[in-house]
C-alpha cells in the first residue's frame, strides 16, 4: 500500500524523533563502556585517547574494592537461594490450600513488603538484628533482604502456580506418587520459569542495594561493592572518574552475565515442562 505524502512525512518524522531519543539514551552507555579505558576520562570525551588498562590495574590493586565484589556475591547468592526456596514452597502452599482469605493475606504481605526493607523500617530492623546478636554478619543482611523480597516473590510465583491445573498433581498421586513427589516431579518443572524470574529479580535487587548492608555491617571485610565503590571518591567527596568508571564496569558484569546465561539457557519464552 502506497503512503500519501503526509503519511510518509509523518513516518519519517517519527523515525527521526525515535533515532534522536535513542542516541540520547545511548550516549551515557557509550561513555560508560569507553571511560574505563581512558587515561583522562571526562564527560566530554567518549573515545579513549590514549587507550590504557591502568585504571583496571589500579582497581584490582584495591583490596577493599575486590573483597566487596566477593561480599556482594555471597550476600546476593545467599539471599536468592533463601528467597527462591521459601517463596516457591509458600506460594505453592497458598495456591493449593483452602485457607479462607488467602488472597487477602497475599496482598497484605505484598503491601507491607515495601516497608520491611524500606528506609522507614531501618531503625526497627537495626534494633532487632542487634538484639539477636547478628550485627556485622552476612547472615543479617541475607535475612533482611529475604524478608523484604519474599512477599513479592510469593506473589509472582503464585500466579505461575495458579496456572497449573490441580489435575496434574492428582493424576500423579493416583499413579502412586506421594504429594512431595508430585510437587518436585510435576509442579516444580512447570513453575521453573517463574523461579528463574524471581532469581534474576532478587539478585539484581540485592546486588545493587546500598542502605541495608551499610547500616547492618561494620567491618570493612564484609562490605559489599555497593559500599566499597565509595573508596574511589576523594576525601572531599569528589569522584575519581577513571577509577570509578572502571570499577562500575566490573561491578555491572555479574548482572549482565546472569542475564545472558538466563537468556541462553531459557530464551525469552521461559517455557517449562513436566517430567515423565
């Protein structure tokens, strides 16, 4: 179908506007990628001149920052395992149980989840963690993150589980499977896409969090990368742009790697399956 001149002009204008907006969003990303390789990274310089790896060598020589990456990994993996396991079991129980008002319970938990890990709750959280003797430990950070993320994770997974007909598990139990076997061999493979969504979502939230570990941790050896990144600021609070850019690039790699792995392993379809 041939376009009229006004329609063609409108399409060209829309395409040009979309291209301009895309370029505006792409420029910070381009700077972020190239700045670590620049000896004098400035906001007005995109392509390194000259190219250098000295920024990365300096960052790798910062023991506090490197330990921060390991601490972030410990806290993120621990929190993800706890959230995924607890949310899967809790969401399955809520979905398959006949408890009156279970939908209200789910929505109330979801409503208050934004408060549990929010700024307003940090004082009571600090007092609770201090009273049970878990201050300055990875366990405290992991438990607080899990408590804040669990209601939303349950809400996400319950939608996946509600989409599975109960006849699947009933057929398996008629064939001789126990309720536990029906869950692990029938329901769990089908809700695997939902678990993957929760894992990625929880990992990103914990990996990038600053406030909770900053308040609950005291030792430099336990600080995550989100706190350790401030070691690349001067005493006056001015960022050392070259080192900050290099560390930020390293800091973002685990999240990108997780996304690429999930995309490669599951694709964008996130399909499940039932074991024979």
